[in-house]
C-alpha cells in the first residue's frame, strides 16, 4: 500500500518473509510485445534475457531450475509460494541450473529437515536473475493467450525501446541448446545383465537413476554420437532423453536415430519422443505456450485409462504427419488433444512426450520404464499388442 513502511510479500504462515521497502530494489520483466511487469529484484541479480514460459507445479522448483530442458528460458511459477522447503542437493537434476531467469509471486524462507540452504541463497550462489512480487496470474494469462515470447529481466526501464529490442533478440547459442547442455564424454553407471545406452540431449539425473535402479548397466553418450559408435557399444536397448529447444534443429540426432531404427528396442522421452517422430518421417510444430507442470492428464488410447503426468515441452509431434509411418498414437493429452506418445506396429519402438520418471510430479506412468526394461530382459513384451 502507498506510504507503508514495509512491503509484505504475498505469503502466509510459517516461512513468511517481510522486506523493508527501503531495501527492496525494483526490477522489471519486459516482454517483447511491450508489456512490463514490476517487482522486487533479488540482490545479486543480473540482467538476463530468455524465452518466457510458465510452469504450473506447486512444488519441485529445485528440479525445474536444474532441468536442462529449460536452457535459455525464463521460468514463471504459477504457484504463489516458492521456496517453502529450501533446497536439497539430492533433488537437483543437473550440476548447475540451466534457466536464464526465475519469476515468482513470493520468494519464501524454507523449513524442511532436508534443507541445505535457502532457495534465495541457491539462486544467488548460481548468479541467477530472480524477480518476485510479480502478478504471476496476469503474466500467465498473457502468455496463455499470446503464446511464449522473449523477455528480459532488468534493473532499469531506461531506454525502454532498446530493452524491448533485446527481449525480442533471444536466440539459441551457436552450437544449439542441445549441444550446449549435453555431456561431452561417455559415462558408465550401474551394472546388470542388460546394457542400455542413454543419448544425452539434456537428460535429467532422475532418468539415469531410474534406469540404473532397475538393474541395468547404463552407458550415457553425448547428443551428437553417431549411430555406428552407439552400435559398437552393443546395447540391448536405447533411450532417447529429454532436452531443450526445437527438435527439428537436431539434424545430427535425427540422422543417428533413423539409422538405429530396427536394430534394438528404443524408448523416447520428451525431446527424445520428438526426435524419434522426426526420424520416422513425421513433423513437429511449436505450441502456443507448451506443457510445463506436474498436473497434465493423458489418456492411454488402448485401455482408456487416464494418467496424471509431469511435462516440460514447447514442441509436439504433428498427429496428421504420423499417418503412414507405421505407428499408432499411444497417448493423447486431455487438455488439448495433442499427441503424448506413439508405439510402432512392427518394431520394438515407443516414445512418450511426458516424463515417466516424474521428478517432480506423479509417478502414475513409471510403469513405462518398468515395462521397457522388462521387455528387454525378456520377461514381458510390451510390443506384442501394439497393433
């Protein structure tokens, strides 16, 4: 309120943070369409630009901040209370955050027995731009109606036209987002009778741990590993990981997967699903605002069952282009009817747009990883009834 000595951030209950107005530095989120949102800029924040997207999860901010799929993006959290349980390194999906900026309604003080540091401390340590006190409901409605767009977190509104120009000038790094986030060497994890190769397009740690935890030897290879090098590893199965950006720009990955089709069972996850779809000859398209959150319902088109899933993607396989590619649509999104999974009618190939390993989110579809691994081990065959 005007004249108040203190600004009470929109939080309640334990963990409330009250900030003296004299210590709050104003910050601004400038969108490429000219909209400006004013809030409180976290100490240590530097100006940062990226594609502005929103996530509807009520928890899991540690995983979201460190998920490589968010490379190049400013993430808006729709849930108003962020930071309630601090940060635990056990929950991080990568060795560093990949988001370009973080926008929240309230940046909370956390209380949890696993907390190692406050969210604010984590953000500052990693030199991330964060702005709080934003009307995230209004911002989310704007993105929902107009689509994702470039944005800039700034400590000033001086020369607004130049700031808007910079918000519009968000571009991928020269090597592309996938090569930027992918590991550069080969890693081996776990042990078991079956060997799985995981192609790292920006994989989350939880995907790797989910496979290792199911009793397999896991070989993680860089995103641009050619097909012949993967074949030299003699894998029993191939998993194509999640990752950031436009799948159509990953021509090296599409080429490799195309050459590997038919040689072994393949499971695609998120970006891996899109790359597999492109390798099969289908097309992908950019969505208006994408699916990002832990509450997205999908329908199994074979059984009619409904599952709640964790998702993070801005592109989708075009259903009409899948016709004649030898696949059936396995899952559909109940909110907008988009393709959420495919399965081949003859080959041991399937992929899902959502994250069966969750992290964060529900584990309703963790059975997909179980079934894929058990099928490779010869205990079941998930591809028997795919026709």
